[in-house]
DNA sequence: GTCTATATACCGATAGAC
DNA sequence: GTCTATCGGTATATAGAC
């Protein structure tokens, strides 16, 4: 097995166990066991547990950057807002496994992800402010936070609504989030 | 300081640190230090870390039981649904500190809360099914999950929307959740 | 009830042979 | 790249004096 394959196998085993048991509840030995190597060999591929976790969740950072990049160009109209929400939701659906780590293990993320966490928080803040709109009334801000929460339902929908396919999740959650924003 | 006071002080210090740093990232020594006793003394009051965590989050179990108890009596009409959601949301607002542990540290909860977690999951499932209604179409189920997610926004609203008071959170989130359910 | 001291175990991480 | 062996640290939990 080449280096690329082993690295992938490590990330996949780690992601699976992180989701199943939690980040802190999963030791590097357990991950190595699943891959079929020793803990010391795992350290050859990833310098630390934080490094491994970072490699796993960076796709989420890219999704958020992608959304942030269109914020200033998108018109703050019903269609513009729907387009931003759609982009956010599609990104989550494409990376729901990695994304679910953030909601099921937010404490571990905060404790471990030094470099990228501030950027994620800042992007999230920007999206919230943009969604709330120029008036920035308290009610609008609450609705903006709640609308994103609706989209985050995509991360746990597989467990709660297994019969729903991605197209239906996209359509229903997008419509529900727009409703929360009263659009 | 009597036994009752020490026990309360332990729970309060633990809750504060669990929220600030996460359950797994908080050691019993750190909790004992904040209370001003030693770790060994803490063990006199709580038999284990799991025991302490259980004592902290049981109010949430009572809230959920309270909601579950009215499910079968409440009519499945707009008014009946609003009343169930209101009860759920008021319960969360009254115990948002304890409740936020479940969303920020769900993995630790799963790993630690043996006895009560199955009951919480079962109640959550019952509420979802009741909310989705007798048709149980996929879209209705998705909307039910998303509506509860909107209410859960109350748990993080203090950080995201500090200027919102509880009355406004109750009014806006309840309205938003009803909107998600198309009522 | 609180303490000091300790048992036991596992963790993340490293050294160095192959 | 993978291994064996180990370091240093901290965790939960317990024993027993006061």
C-alpha cells in the first residue's frame, strides 16, 4: 500500500470512529488498529492528533470560504438569499460526515483546531450578519441564526429521516429556511 | 459549608467548566480546585464523573418528560402544536446552560450518560413522529426535525444574539418553527 | 467531610532499529 | 514506512488518616 492510500485509509478510519464515538473518545491506537498499522506508523503520516483532525475537516473550511466569497456579490433579495443558502446547503450535503463533527463534537473542535477555527467563526458571523440584512433588528438576527440552524439539519438528517434523498432534503430545507427568514 | 452546599457548588463549577471547555477537556481536579476542595473530597459527593454529569443534566430529562406527557392529550391542530412547541421551548430556555451541553458535547453525552440517554432519544423520536403528523410523509418528517432544530437555537442564542431577551426569543423562534411546519 | 498519598491505566508522542 | 519499546504526563478512582 502506497503512502497516499495509507493516508486516506487513516483519515477514513478516523472520521468513522470520530463520528461513532467522538473525537476525544477515540485514541490513535484504535485508529491505527482499524487501518492495520501501529500507532507509531500513524505518526509517520500525521504529526499529531490535531493534525489528523485538521486534515479531515478542511473540506468544511473550503465550503464556508466558497459561501463567504459570494456574499458581497449576491444581491440581498429573495433570489440572492436563496442562492447563498443553496450554496451553503449543497456544501453541507456534500460533506455531511465531516460537518457533523462540528455539531456533535463542538468542544473537541474548539480545543483542537487552532488555526482554522477563528476563520470558521468569522465566516459564520459574516453570513449571519449578511442574512440578517442591513436593518440588523434583533428579530432579523434571531431569524438568520435559526435559518442556518435549519440548514444544519442536513447534517443529522440521515439518522433522523433515512428515507429522504438529497434532492428532497435540498428542496425542503431550503424552502423551510426561506420561510424562517419570511421570504 | 454543609453537604448540600458543597454538592451544589460542585455542580455549578462543573457546569461552568463543562460549557467553557467541554466535558472531556475538564478534569475532576480542575472542578475541585474551583470549589476549593480536593479531587478525593469531590469523590465523597459524587461517585464518578458520569454521576456528576448525570446530576447536572437531569433537568433536561424532566423537560422532555414534561413535553412527552402532553403529546397524547394535545390535539394535532395548529393551536395544539404551538402549545407543545411552546412547552418545549420554555423548558429549553429555563435550562439552556444544561441543554447546551447536549449540542456542544453530544459525543461525551453519548459516551457517559448510560441510563437516561435511551429515554431522551426515545422521547425525541416520539416528539418528531407526533410533529410530523399522521400522514408521516417524508417532507413532513424533515420539517418536524427542522422545526425542533429551530427551537434548539435557543441554546446558542445567548452567544449569537446577546441583545435578545427571553420573551423575544420565545416569540420569534416559536413563530419560525410554526412556519417551518407550514402552520 | 476533607485531606495526603497512591494504585492503575491509558493517552499522545518520540527514539531508534529494520 | 513500519515496527518495538518507552517516555512523560495526566486521568479516574481508591485507601486510609484525621
